[in-house]
């Protein structure tokens, strides 16, 4: 059995396809014509390939005229190559976006949206329980019409080169913001700081294509445990590209006015800060005696 | 000698004051009246203190009427307490901001600003060389009038409780975005991924008050080395709260059309991706043979 | 309800007792007499307290004569204070150990021991299935009579000061070595490298006393997932303080002669290394073109 | 210009050679015959190559008879392949070591050695100032005759497979122990914990061959800053494979009896531990109120 794909030999997709396929079936044969020299001799580039498709009446979306290429799925559309290869070119001004209007063309009026989470997973929009695909599709619409989620960046491919990409991901941008807001309310401080240091590793593994990999399995076990209390609802105001926090609540809130007041009058005693800081400062005081800092 | 400050015993400022002072002078005595029980007996809270100041004609900015408190420096203004203690209250709609207009009240027109960096440090605005304070002051104005940099968050104090804060930091928001854009162009991928994992540690040390500390010294040595190539200019479009990348350039760019083309025709050979992925996938293939994944 | 303990206010035990107790019952009152000024006025130190116990016929193990103090549990005995406070004093030559002979006094003959693990947990010694306590007790005996597990170190207490401790932990030293050997055989490389970076965080949390803590919960979820394949048996030769690997095997071995040979003749192709290294070296080559290194 | 080497296409050396060479000269051509299919057709393996050398009177150290191969430099000798490919084979019992005697054959008598460091760099042995190469050579002798530094491990090559190696590195084993002992005395706790988390990254970069790389430059800047206070002398007892701490001293010691006593009677106040632990336990108490743990 073989797995054949048409990804160029320069990008990330080939990595994700192959690493995932081989992790599931170590004997699968991968055939990627663009990585074969004799294929590239026959079709030196996009232009020759598009011409061939036209000649043979093979329908393809790509056109020679378009000044950049794009790739689309339910989470985002990416734009790269062509004009966009110049990092001085204004990316969002160049691209004809498919999911979003520009902030300038968005309505001059706040649109509020409420997103519910259960243990870190989005489960509702505006109080209506929906599946994952429905949620991201709906938020693509809502975010998109408010100019949310256009991104212009230089990224670092797994195959070693920097590349410039313009993206639109309205739904994911809204979800990312909402999720973070709810984490702030429900996740323990020291866990969150560690999570912040592990997030780039999760992102790297996923971006490179190591989805089926022992390291990612262990990282995901960490994430699932860390996300357990991240349940609640976040209210966001979308306005011309902005995602503004309008409110948040959770049954697991670790910031609770009730507790805060009770802590203020009871459990939290300002006198404790004396001892706390004397001990937190002890290593620094010893250090300062042994090797005084110049100041 | 003693160092006396009026910070409450509940916040972060007391930590920064004391840890910094003791690291510079391990024998300094810190007196923080709000942490002394007998002081709090005399002045149980803000109201009693404000009343006392009024009675004694001591001028203080705080007023009982204001529904929240604020703290200001050249980098930002913070707002907290009072009405803002309810995380369901809309923070940016509640606060009367001092440095920024709301996105709604910002001009309906893009304002472009160009920021120059030398080894990670901002050195110019719109081509004009300026000092650090001048840069942040100018960007506070430019960002502020375009509605940039309002933040509503729940944070985690060093003394252990979560607290809710609303901030405005227009200049720093613009600088943060510009800096990141330039790093993308000039910083090595693997270094950047490590930097992403160390940033939360730098932030934690600074936030907690460990500015004069051996760990921060070593982290800053890392940062200074990492920032060496981050030189160049970033062009940003500010529009009603949005910070949009308009362009970037650097003499140290690792994304260079010239190199890309040269690599394309020379150094980068798509055939190499075959071997690269066969070897990157080897551990996964062995894993899959030893313990096949169900799928 | 209150939790009263006799730990000094200078050590780590007070931290572990209190943080664990409060995490389980946030309303528990902790009473630690040595942290109360009026208690220390009555009993300024160990000498006064031992004298009082003698006078009142309260049996205590501590004696004024012993030139250091010790603490014992099934995992180890620790020795500190007294003569040991001088870091130039030879720790292992000073202490009269309770669980171990010195390497010099151990038999001049290898003793072999085989330890079995199931998903990272030790389950057998020399083929005999045993419980956790039995395993560590047995290995304390076996390791102890071979001079294994004496440690002299300067450590960093949670309350801020460095302290010098001498330890003996023969069973745990043997288990640690065996576990590591089995991990080498069964754990994925990239997961192991991440594990190496997270281990210090697990150790810190446990040492400080944050056993019942959201961050440790998430770290343990990571560990449990990572340990799943760590099943097998390790054969160790103990000889006068040395722990020598004599052999290891696992049904989940990722180093398998069969696979290696098959890979050699099949899946691993030396030609792949060409492409692999060309791509791994790409960022460095671009870097070298943009900013050549002096050499 | 080309760089030609005879490393097999399966190991780590080819990575180090090539990545270093290309980082210094991005245009250098690397020729590694064992990675070329037509070369391997002519010489399918070691046996054919050794036969050819014999026939042509080319002197080579390798012999077909030896049941494993070895590689030597001033830091270590490595042994692998052949009999050693079976992880159940006892590695140290199989290898005829070149630098070390076995613990069993070492003298039944402690040999003491004192190693001096300046900012983390070893500078003297037994009080005699020596250069780096002299130090490691001398310690190879001293460690070697006391049976120190034999290692048997399964490691993870950059090219993806696990491999089994037996090593001897007597000098480096002694230096590693001595350095760690001195760090314990002189390095700040929080810095050391971060160092522990960064060490695996330094090791990985060096092992893979990324010596000339922006990420390693930044890590080394971190290390140099962290090592500044690591100055002093460590006394070690070597005995039949054991490296035993006999004493340590440093002008930068953060564990100083003088300071400890002074802190005990002055700067360290046990009462402070009350406040310290109340605040360190605050997040856990809030957590326990919101989501009580079952126990």
C-alpha cells in the first residue's frame, strides 16, 4: 500500500502527512512526486503543472494569474508565496480574504458573543449547546463579519526555512481569547506558569506533524488534567477586529468575591506578608552579603 | 536606615519594593504600616485613611467616591478594586481611561507608525532616533489616540490570590507587537522556541520582584545574546484598537528573498526532504512496530 | 481542629506538613510551637528542650552528646547539624550510618539483583513479586550491605537557606538506577528529553511540600502516560558502593536487535542521512550567510 | 572545497562534522562515502573494507576479530557494536577498557584528589594550576586507576535509533562530580533549578552537533553568567569506582557557618515561617474550598 500526496517538498504539509501516516502504519510507502527529481524535470514548477492540467482538462483551483496561493480548511485559510514573499508588502492589504472582512469594513457596532466551556473544551455559543465543528463554523461567521482574526507573520518551517504567511482564522481567534480568559479565572497560578512553558512544545509538535507521538501523548495527558476545572462561560464583545472581554464566570472560579472577602476578613492576614517576604528575600540577602551588587 | 512604604500588605508592590531593596542592602529595615496589626487597628481601611487625610489636610489623590482605584506610571495605568472586583462586570466599559480612547472613539482612519530596533532595543519612531522614555511616551500618545492597549484580565499575585485588573498600556502594546514581528524575521527558529519557553520565567521573576537576583541575571544574559540580531524597522498600521503589520525589514533578516531564491535553485533541494522525513519518522516507525496505535 | 507538630521553624518538614494539611482541609489550624516566640523564650534550643524532657521523664531519642541529628523513615536516614555544619568536614566519614556499611566494609564480591517494573513501578526483586514497601525494605538491606547509597550534599531549603545534609538511601538508589536503565530501553527520545526537563519541577514540588497541588496533579498525569511502556527487568551488580548495569530487557524495548537489523537492511537507509543533514543544517547555513562566524 | 569524512551514515559523528562545517562555511561540500549507494555497493560493510585495506597495505586499527568497535579521544573511549548490541550482555564485563581498571582491580585504599575551579572552569589539581588538557589527562589517570567512570547505557542518536554504548571517561566523571559539589555551595537555588531544566537542552544541542548555533550561543551566555560564582576547591575521595565528597570550600559560598549563625540569631526568624507558609498555602486553601480533594 502507498500513500501519495501532491504537497511540495518545501512545506510543512508533507511532514504532517508522512509522520502521521508512518506512525500509524510503519510499513506504508509514501510517494511525493514533487520530491522526485525526475518528476521535477518533467514539471519544473507550478506554471508547467497548471498548463498540463489545462491541456488534459484536469480541473484545478490554482491559477497562474493569482498573485499568491491559498489553502483552506474549516479552521483557517492561509495565503503565501507570490507577492507575499516580500516581507515589506502589507499582507492584509494584499490578500482578498475569504472568511473575514477587514476591520474597516466591519460594522461600527459591538456584537456580543458568549462561549461556554466544559473542562477546556468549547461546548456552547450564546447558551446553545453545539458540536465542535458547529462551534468553529458559527464563530468563523461571527468573528469574520467583525474583522477578527487576520494575521500576518513570518514563521519557521520544520524543513528549516523561514516563510511568510498571511492567515485568517476568525473562529479560532475568538476561541483562543475566550479560553484564555476562562483559564485565568479557574487555573492555579503555578500550573498556569508551567502550562505557559509547555504550550510552545505542544505547538511545535503539532506544527511539525508529531501528532501520533509518545511525547505528545504525555503532553496531552498533562493538558487534559490541567484543563479539568476550565468550565464556565465567557462573554466577548467583538468590534472591528477587536476581541474585548465583557465578562466571565465559572463554578470553579478561584477568584471569587465571596472567598476574597472571607479571605480578607479571615484567611488572608496582611501580617503574614511580613514573614513571607522576609523568607522570600533570604537568598537575596545572603547573596548581597557574599557578593554585594554595585548600584 | 529604614525603607518605609505605604503599599497594602495584599499586593505585588510591597514584594517588588522589599525584594529589590534587600537585594541591594541586606540590612535595610522595611517598614510597611499596612502590614502592622496595630496600624490596621487605627486605620481599618481606605475609608478611615482618606477621612484622616482630609481631617489633617494631607492632599491625596484617592477619593471614596471613585468606584475603583488606579495606579499610574509612564508605562501604563492600572485599575482595580471596587466595582471591578466582580469578574462579570465589563472592565473596559467601566473604567474612565487616562491614556487611551476606546476603539469606538478612535478615528476611522489608519495611522501608520514605524519603529526601529537595535539588538532588540527600540531606538526610533518614524525614522527619528529617540531615547527610551521619549519612545514610550510618544507611542503612548499615538497608540492611545487609536484605542490600542486596553486590557482586562484576572492575574495571579505573588502573595497567592487571584485579582482582577484592567490596564491600559498603549505604548508597550505597540512596542511588544513591533518587537515580535522583527524577531520573527531575524531570530533562529530553535532559539525562538526556547525563548518562548523562557519568557514566562522572565515575566514571573520581574512580576514577583526578583529584579536583582542571580536567576534573572542569567536569564538576561540569555536574552541579550538572543536579541543581538534583532535590528531593523517595523511598520505598523494602528486602527481603532488594532495593531496591523504593514511591513518589516532587517539587515539580519533570515527570511531574504535573495537567499530564498538562491536556496530554491541551489542549497534547498526538495529531494532532501525524502531523507529528512524518513529519519524524523524513524522513532515513530519503531514505536509503531513495538506498540501499534489503534486507529 | 488543629494540627500540632514539633518541627523547627527552619526546615522543610514544617512546609510539607502544613501545605499538605491545608490543601486537604483549608480550615485546619496548624500549631508549631517552635515558630512561636513565647515558646522559644521558654525553650531557646535543643539543649533546653532535652533537659526539660529528661527532668519530666519524657523519653526522646535525641541526645546532647551526639555530634549531629538524624531523621529516619523507610526510604532513608538523614543526618545534619552539629559537626556536619562545616562543609569541609568529611560527611560520610563522620556519620555512623544506620542502614549502610561503607564501601570499604562491604564484601569484596559482586552481589547481583534483578528488579522488575510494570509501567514504571517496581513490582519484583529477583523474580519474586513484592509490594512497594517490601521492595524498598529488601533493597535497603541488599544495597546497604554493599555500601550503596551514601550521599553528602548541600541543598536548598524551601525556607531559603542552604543546608548541608548527609543521607543514606540504599534501596532508593538502587531503584533509581534500575528505573533509569529501563527507561533508556523503552522511552522515546524526545519524550525522555522533555521528561529530563520536567523532573526538576516534580522534585521541587515534592521537596517543597506541594504534594496536593494542581500543578503536581498535571505533572503526574504526564508521568503516568510517559511511564506506560517502562515495563521489564533490569539486572544490576552491586559492588562496594557501585551500581553496575549487568543487563536489561523489556517487551517494549525500542532498541531491539531484530528491529535494528531489519532497519539496517530495510527501513534505515544511510542515503537518507544526506537529506536529513542538509535540512537540519539549513538554518545554520542561512545564518552563516547573513552573519558569518569568525573562526 | 570539500570536507570528506569516513563516518558511517548511521551515527552521530557525521552530524557533528557536517553541522559544524556548514555553520562555519555554508558553501562547503561534504562528501561522506558511506552515505553514497554506489560506495556501499562496492564496500557493503566493515569486513569488505578491512579486507580492501589489508590488500592495499593501508594501515587501519580496526580488525574483524575484535567483538566490538571503539573510538577514543582525550575525554573518553566509547565501545559499541558487535557483542554489545545485545542489551542483556554485561557491558563492563565484556569490554577491555583502555583508560580504567575495574572497581574490583582498583587499590583497596582511598586516593584523595582536590580540584580547583574559577567561575565554573577547572583550573587546578591538588593545588597545582594546570591547563584544561593537562587537568583532564591527569584526572583520567587518577580516576582510571581507581576504577572511576565506566558507563553502560542505551542512548538516542540524532538520526533516530536507540543504540547501546559502553564508555569510560574517568577524568570527566571526576570533574562532573566536583563541579556539581561546588555549584551546590555557590549557586542560588532558583537559578540552579532553572539550570537543571536547561542542562538537557545544552546536552542535546552538543550531542546532536549544533555547536555553532544561535540557540547554543544564548544558552552558553546563560551558563557563563550562572557560573560566575562557582569558584573554590572540592576534595574528593576516590575508592574502587566511588567518587566520595570529602570537603568543599569557596569564597562565594552561600552556605557559610558565619552567615548561618548570624541568620539564626538575627536575620532568620522562625516566626517568619508562619507568614511564609500561610501565604504559600493560600492558593491551595482556596482550591480546597472550591474543589475539595477526596482523601
